[in-house]
C-alpha cells in the first residue's frame, strides 16, 4: 500500500492551484532582482577592511636603529596596555617609523584608535627632528588602473602634466582617488660653501634662520575704521628661486645688504635623490587610480577612457599618456566568463533534461537558474553584514552554484513527472509528486547551505571575500527552495502537454518527433539498465554487503593515501595562479651605489626586450605590453611588467619568468633579486617564517642558516628576509677636547646634520604640493668621508676647528629596516616555490619544521620561531576551515535527523561525504591541478549534493520499510525508484560545470579547482549514493537487530500490519 498525500492542503497545493500567485511571486523576484542588479556596484575585488590602525612617524635623516630607539619603542611602551589591541607590529626604516596595530574583532576600531591617539599625543620626549605622528585606520583601497605620462621631456615637465591630469581626473563624477607616483617631490636646495660661511661669519643655521624670518606670510590684525574693518597682513613668502635670492642675510653699517644670492647657489628643483623612472624605456611619471569603498570600478574606468580620448589630442608632440594595469579588464572578463559558461551550462543541462523529461518540463526547470540568480542579487543588495557588490569573488560564487542550483527543481520535477506518467497530467498528480519528495528535498538544500558555513567562518582581511562566495551560494539555494516548492509546481500543473499530432507546423512537428524518439530510446535504455544491470547487481552486492563496504573503504584509503602520499596529486593551500604581470625587485648589497642600482634594472629591462624579440620572431607575438621601472637611491630597483593577456601569451608565464631570470643571471652589487609572477589568494604559494629575539646579531645568524637550507630545496627561489643589510653608518662621538671647547653632542651633531643632510629652513605650499627648503653644503663638499674629516666645526666662542680635532667616528654596518612584534625584534623570512617543482610548499614546510629548524634553534636558544607569511596564512586558514567544517557537519547531522526521525540514519547519509574526494582527486589528476583551498570549497559544495541525494535515498528506503518491505527489498526498491533522479542531478551538475573546467582564460583559473572538485566528485558520488548508501543502511540495520536480539522478519510483519491498519 503506497502512502497517499493530501493534494488540496498545504502551501504547495495552494500555489499549484493558484497560478496567478505563483506568477506574481516570480515577477516580484524578477523585478526586485533586476532593480537590485542596477543598484549593485561593480568592483574588481570586494571591499576589504583590515581591522587595524597604523601610525607613521617621519624622522628625516635618522638610521633605522635611531628610529627604533627614538620612535618605535616609545610608542610601543605607551600603547601596549590599551584594551582591544591584539598585536603590535613595528618597522623602523631609514627616515621613518611605522607601527601597525591589529584590533580585536569584538572592539570598535574607532574607539581603540581614539585611545591610541591620546596615548601618543601625551608622549613628551620624541626626538626634536621627528615630525608629527600620523594615525589612521587602515582601509585597503582597490587599484583600478595606472596611467603613465611619458616621453622625451624633463622631470619637471612630465610632473606638471601628471599633476594637471590628476586634477582633471578628480573633477570626474566617480573618480575620487588619484595619486602621482614615480616623481621626486619638489625642493628648494640652497647650497652654501664653507668658504662663504666663514667669510661672513655665518653658519648654515644662521642662513636657515634668516630665510625663516623673511620668507613668510603673517596676519597682523585688524584696523577698525568707520567704514568697516580692514585686515592687515604681511605677505612676503618666497615661492621660487628668484624670491629666495632676494632674502637679506646681513645689513651692513653702510646700508648695503648681503643677499642670499650673493653667497648661495639656489636650485628650485627636486629632492636630492638618485632616482630613475622609465615607462617602456622613456622618462615617466605615473598616476595610480584607486577606488573608495563606495565607488563603482567600471564607471571609473569608462570615464577615464573617455577623458583620455580627449586629453591625448591636446598633449604636445613627444609626450604621451597611456592607461595600463586595468583591473576592470578582469572584472569584465569574469562577467563575460559567467555569461558564456552560464549559457553553455544551461544549454547542456537543458539538453540532458530533455533526454529524460518533456521539453516543457525541462524548460520550467531551467527557468529556476536566472530566477535564483535574480533573487540572490536582491538579497545581496539588502544584506546588512557588509556592502556586497558584483566583483570577481562574488562571480566565483555564481559560477560555482550553477551546477547545483537546479538540483532541487530537478528532484521535484522528476517526482512530479513520475506521478504524471503513473496517473496522468493533473494538478493532483503534480502536487502528489511534489509532496512525495518535498520534505527530504527541502532539508537536502538546507544541508547544502549548512555545508557552506566554513566559508563564513574565516577571519582576517580576506574574510569578506570568502564570505561573499558562501553567501552568494546560500542566497541562490534559498531561492531555489522558493522556486521549486512554490513556483515550479504551479507551472507544471498548468502547462499544456500537447500531443505531437496536434502540432500544425511540419518543421516543429519533425523536431518534436526527433526528440521524442530520442527520449523514448533513452527511457527504454535506462529502464533496461535499471532492471537488467543495476537492480540485480545491487541485490547481489547487498547479499555480500560486508565485503562491499570493506571494498569501498579500501578504495577510499588507497585513493586518498595513494594519490596524495604517492605524489600523483600535489597539495598546496594557495594555488599558483598566473596573472598578467611580473614584479621584479632588486635589493642592493651593502655599499652599492645608486648608479649600480640604475645599471642593474636597465640590464633587466634589456633582457626582457631580448626575450620579447625572440618570442615574437618565433610566434608572431611578444611577451609584454608595458614595463614601468624605477629605483630607490642605492637600496633597490623595481620593475612592474604588464604581460600580453594570458589567452594570447605564446609561452606559459612561469616558463617566461624562468627564461627571463636565466637571461639576467648574476648582477653586480646585489643582495637578492626576485621575479614575482603568481597570484593565489590571500597568501600566495610559498613558505614563510618569523624569527623573534632580543639580539639582532643572533637573529641575523639564524636567518642566514634558514636561508641556506631553503636554497637546497629544488624549485625554491626568491628567498628574502627583512633584516637585510642597509647603508654603512658613521657614528660620531665628541672628544674630551671638544667638550673642553664647549661643544656638546647635540651641538656637534646638529652642525654635521646641517652640512650633510641639510637644515630645513621652512616648508610652503605651491600648486597644492608641499615644498621643503633645505640649506646645506654643495654636493662636492659632502661626497666622501674625507669631507667629514676636514669639515670646520664652529665652537660656542665663534672659533673654527677641524672635525677630527674635536670628534671621533667609527663606521659600522647598519640595517635597511628593523622589524618588531609585540615589543620584541623579529625578522621575516619568505621563499616562493615553483609550480613546476617536484615538491610542494607544504612538504617543504613540514620537512623544515620537523628536521631542520629544531636543530638550528637548539644552537641559538635566545631565538624563537613562528610560522609567518604564506605558511602562517595557510595554517590559520586550515585551522579555521577545520573548525568551520566540524560546525557544518553538526548542522548537517541535525538537519538530516529531523526529517529522518532517527539518530543513526544521518550517519548513513553523511558516510557518503568522504567518497566524493575520490572523484575530485581523479579530476585534479586528469587536469594536472594541485589540491588547494579552492578545491576544498568545491568539495564543500559536493558534500551538499551528495547529502541531498543520499538523504532522499534513505528517506525512500525508510518509506518502503514502513510499508512492510524487508531491508534488502526496501533498499532495492528505493534505488530503482531514485535512479533516474540521482542520475539527472549528477549529469546536470557535471555538464553544468563542464564548460568552466575546460576554460583556458586567466579569469577562470581560480574557479577551475572548485568546478573540478564538484563536477568530477559528483560522478563518483553517484555510485556511492546508488550502492554504498543502500549497503550501509542494510548492514547497520542488521547490526542493530543483532545487538537488540530481535527477529527481522517478525519486525517487518509487525510494521506491515501497522501500516495497513492505518
């Protein structure tokens, strides 16, 4: 006796009998979704908030150790006890100190920042030459694109044009952040020789004071007249070399005046940096366009391109402006990718459904995809947690859910169609078929939603990005419930199933006949396979269920251990995703000159051009579009190269980088050179460690040992650390004779600083840019240590003595920067791992932590080591995903226990989850992909689909058992009845994701591991659902009977009698 369903009560029946209500609900979802779609901002990446505060303190001319002692330690000691601070990371570098304060998640950043400001403002003993601290909340602003003004012109001309373009861009409605880079700041340099100073009895400080006294604008009050108030002010600020030249220094008794121009060379130019900036080989100034939290990146990009079309026509010959590094290209590519793959996926899913079901049935099922997407847009628009936008991350979610969003609709439609085939097409048959699977299908979708909880549990700057994927999937699945339970039954109940012979158009009739013939053949073949292969096969496997279960467990063990342990499938937390850029960084060795830095980056540029020409000669297209390079005095040189778009790049990016690195070879006077060309999520693929200790020399020794060990691994490159050597430092000390002459350490240091660094006379604003005025010796008088030794020092009595008569000095090695964590010195070590290496970053890290690092630390007990960089990110995400997965499994168990009304049956359903890994690994092996974090996200989606199908299987077995069938008969009956629905959901999921797995574009690389896990995993999961679940159900039932010492046959008879009596 089959259970009968009330087809006139309940929400499904009500909507099925009220098609107007169903259509109005559908129209409401469409309208609100479209409105939300136009209201959602479009960005390259989602808004990322770091939950941290930064403090920047400029200390011009100071060495890193001076900055550490005079700035960093002072601030750390004063703020470390503030409630709500999680971690303090500080960096002391030449000329500035930087402190980054991470705030606890349950504290308001603004409140903690206010307390930090109060504590820092109360510090009384900052160095006199340190500038005012700048305190701000960190907000990651997205780069939209770069513009470069370049050509055969001098630096001032290029910068003036760049400033004009910046000002004009800022007038555009949506452009709010434009930053000029790659140009030195303006500076008025006043150079006075020692001869001139001594001739007139002056010091550099006297000249600075004279400038400060005469070059100023000063309000002088108000004259109150009968006609009104008149403001009085002095306006005498010097703004250029001509104005400064007229500043009086000395007024003689005869009335003549010694002007600044009489003793000084005045250069109204740029800061005294050794600097190189080139774009495609020509002098350049760069502009970086960024978007704020409320901006729409696509609107910004479109407005800039429209502006450039007009601007380029007004530029003089020899000067050009180019837009490059346009991030919106990838956003548009991802939008196009989603549209193409959604169309291809929908078409394939429709064709699969049409092979099993009627065309109209397949059509109404497919309507669910755009409907769920539009509903998701509406929820994204109103989501209160954070501002959701259409970006490359949320589009991942839509592509991922494409293969599973129609599963619920397929289950409902297949059950309704089975009822129609059995009882004819009517509202009652549709409602009955829908209700038959409504409860398990609903809870199946809820379990899939629960499976995505781990993506909401991640913390850190990228938490919003990962949560966006999970929320998009959840929103789509919520609307799949609404569409499949309320809208779809109404459409199925009222659709007209016209007979083919009623079709008048002969062409349409021929098409219908063609597909009807195919559908009938598929139906016949499927029925034959179920009755002749699956049913007897399942019966036999159920007979030997113990061996079957052992076989599956062995297969799971062998596949996971064999694939991963045997190295067939590699694992890396963050996948190596090629991008369209390569960043080259050169760190110069101690004692290197600025000229060497310039020469080295020029060699890198020349080798890139050689490689470009070689590849172009062979393939007809080169390897790069633009290259922007610049230097930072004698400490480093940099190059950002925009490659040919990945779909057109004739050789793989990693091969290109390897060839380029080999061609560059060893450069003179460098400490290290790195070629960065991979993406890969929050951390990139590599290893990282953080050393902590009070003795900086010990940190340096341990650093060198770890670097040496890392270099021994195959495929490890670009090893770097934060404790690299900087400039040599000259430490000055006053001799006793100097003290006898009245000199002090402060007085002597001030004279040396004024001569070599310069005495800052004043700052003024010109054309919206701050200009500093420095008074110092001419460059030829401060080029060598000999200039210091022969420098005349003025004593308090006015006499001059030679520097070496009153002071000693020593030369020592300095550091380019000093890092600290929570008040203790630290050093970060990082290294990249090649995607072509025979060993993964995880394997390297495991070997280092087990076999290498303990031995090194045993020799240096004062040094501690923590995971840092990529390794720290990987460990943190693994821990959070593990905790999130445990919570998700608990939620899934609870959601299954409710409809099954059992504590043990959910275990049967959940046991199928691990077996999906087998198919996922096979897919990664076939496509030569590493298992990564994004593969795990695909496995999350897979677990939801597997649970959905398994839940329905167990539910049907339970119903058959309730009708009095034996466990084996019930399992066989449920398997044969659910075979078509399970095959349909599996095939539609696989073919829905198939287009994305075959994509070669750069935009698809992050999505592919997710899609492969789900698409290939579902193929094997189908076998699990159809075989493993019935076998395990019967096996555990037998164990339960044995444990309770009850007779299965008498129990079945009692169940049958109870069912029939009801």
